[in-house]
C-alpha cells in the first residue's frame, strides 16, 4: 500500500514532464513557423519590388527610345511630305538631293530617298539623281510599292497597313543600296488625282539596332521596334541577328494595338519568360518594346532567397537543437531533484525512526536516574544520578529537535493556529530564561509595544519553540551585557515582528546564511567553545516558514546580533476562521 502514493507521484511527474515538453515543442514550432512565414512574406515583397523595378526600368527605356525613334521617322516622313507637296508642278528628281540633305539624318540613317514611277520602275534618288546607276530597275514586286500602285492586287493585309497614306515595310535588302533597310512609302498624285508614283525613304535597320543596343539590359535583354502587325522591324537582343525575321506572340501584338503604353510580365517571344514594357511611336503603326528576362532580373533576388533559406534552415536546426538540449537538461535536473528529494525523505524517515527508537530507552534511563537522585542517601550517588539525568534530558532535547526537523522537511509537521496573547507568551518565555541570564550576570529585558498587544493567530507551541531557541542562543553566546526580546508590528500592520537582540561577539556577514544550515555553527571555534549540534537555527527558520513567516539576522563582528522573526497576523491555515475572544491579564 505504501507504494501507491509513490507511483501516483511518479505518474504525475511523468505527465507534467510530457505536457511541458509538448508545450515547449509547440511553442518552438509556432516560433519557427512565424519566422518562416515572415521570411516568405519578406521574400515575396522583395520579389514583387524587383519585378516592379524592372518594369519601371523597361518602361523608361521604351519611352526614351520611342522619342528618338519618332524623331527619325518624323524627319524622313517630313522629307517625303515636302516632295509630295511639290510634285504636281515640279520635277521631284530636281529637289530630292537637296531635301534629303536637309533632313540631317542622311546618309547614315536615311540611306536613300527615292522616287518610283507609276510603272513600278526606279526613277531617281539622292544617290542616283538621274537614275543612270540603277538602270530603272523594276520594283513592282516590292510590297511597299505595290500597295500604292496596285492596291487591289496587293491584298487586304497590305492595304490594312496603310496609316494616313503611309506604309512602313518589313526590313528589306535594298536592290540599289544593298543595305538592310526599313521602307517608308507615300503615294504621289497628279493634279487630276492620277498616280504619279511612290516616294520611298529607306531607313538603315542597323542604326536602330545599334542605338537600341546601347541600352544595357543584361543577358538576353533587348529592345525591339515592331509593327502593329506583329512583325519585328529592328531589334537588339543578345544572341540574335538584327536582320532575323521574328514575329511577336499574338498576345503581345494585340496589346500593342490596344494600348498606347503598357507593361506585362507574362509574355515570351523567344521561349524565355520576360518582363516587357512597350510604347507606341506617335501616330505611326510601330511600337518600341523593351524587355528583360525574368531570370536575369531576379538573379539577385534568387541569391538573397537562397541565402535566407539556408540561414533559416540553420537557425531552425540551432533552435530545435537548443530546445532538445534544454529539455534534456530539464529532465536531468528533474531526475536529480527527484533523487535528492527521495534521499532527503529517506534521511528524514531514518532520523524520525531512530529518534523514536532512542526515545524509549532514553526515557527509562532518565526515569531511573531521577529516581536514584531522589531516593539515594549517598551524596556521590545523587550527584552522579543528577549528571545522568541532565545528560538524558539534553539528549532528549536533541532527539526532539531532530524529530521536529525531520517532520518539517517531510511536510508532516502539524500546526494548530489559535489566538495567542502576546503579553502572556512574552512573559513566559522571558521568565524561562531569567535564571540562566542571572547566572551569567546578563540583563534580560522583555519589551512589548502597546500596538503589539493585539491577538496574533498562529501556532503557540511552535512560536514559543522558536523564541526559546533564539533566547537560548543569545544567552549562550553573550558573555556580558544584555539580551532583549522586543515585539512590535511592522509599518504596514500586516506582520508581527519579534526581535531578539544581544551584545555578543556578532556574526560576520558571510556567515549570515551559513548559520541557518543544518549542523552548522558558523565555524569550528564556536562549536568547540559553546557546544551544540547546529540544529536550533535551522529548525527555527523551518518552523518560521511553516508558520508563514521569515527569520533573518542582522549582525557584524563585535556589535552583537539581532534576530528578527516576522509572522503574519493571521496564520496561513487560519485565514477566514472566526477568532475567539481573549482575556489577557
């Protein structure tokens, strides 16, 4: 049957440890989850910011290059419009060289400004004013010529590419110049409305590619000049030929036709996810498209992401490892504490058992010694019997202290709170040691302030036991002077303070806590001079704690000592009980 409480305590501790471990693991998991979620949110925010910054950069590039492209196109178109305006009366071949030179973009950008007759044959250009070099080559098969001279034969797709009479062709290799160019063409009419021919402005494709390439957009990034029909006119993309034909994805081509400016991150025209920004070139059927690959744009972000993931993983491992080690140390400490408590209980049980076993023969010895002291007529026998009786009484007191201390440590010391008349108690305790004080020529005083005469609810027997120990020590360690027992309430009126003050040798500050340890008297000299077991103060402090109070000391070497017992006015087990009335004499 004795094992049942032990098993229950063990099961309770095991359950508490499991609950504590579970709580610690759950708390750690929540912390780590919150950390990972915060990192994920931060990475997502950085990812979005990186994409937004790339969109802004591409948009700026597209707008800047659009302005430049529009300036070139306006210069070439204005030259054709000037020639077109003078054609009904003047010979275009006479003015074509002058007007071309006035554009400021020939010959490096505007490679040739030419006039094609109504039969589709080359007439003249700024490079060949009289047409002798070109030998009137037939250009009727060219779409940019046929769309004006034979609109019906050209078909609806080509006719749909005319914007305000202007046609911009795909990139072509010129038969006269031999250079890849983008052709801008306009129809020239006579006064009667008949077709006189076609003006053709040939813009060097490589110039646009060179200018666009100056925008450093990283690996596989680039700029495209594309028509609203989805056909690329010029491009500058790393790894691709500027003259290579290329069609924009249908989704991007539709965006160019639907919006003047815009950006997207989901279009890919070379099997690479790209971040694209575009801007229409004025009223022309063209748009400048600036794009970078998402892989290049997010390269720095990916490096940061990988570093954060590695750091988070390492941090998680460190935290988990720390928690595991911490819980392991807690378990070891708990087991050590349990073993220490078990050893302490075993020691207390042993002391209690031995005290009980020794008390019976000790009582017999004390009784026989007292009987011999009273009945013997031999003075020597009476003297020796008295010594035996005193030794038995001293040993009985030691056994009582050991038994009480064992009970307190085992938690089995009962208390009986009751209203205590302090004047009576103080008088009893003082009178008990009056003779001992007189023998040592000490002045023993008992002082009770009027405010302290109120009833104190506590265990009278244990309070008296503590005061007896304190007064006994004070008289024992004081060679001359005085010993005082003073009682007063504290400043808050919640506790009663019992001060035992002496004029003894005093106690060094470093020994203030040592003297309250079991079997300790501060140093070997004290034990040699005064004797004792060192249990009195240890038991007194344990009893003070049992009564809900404290026992402290204030002392310095050569200045005596002052022990203060502080007890609550209401004992812990007596709160709420109705007090019986006291009649204090």
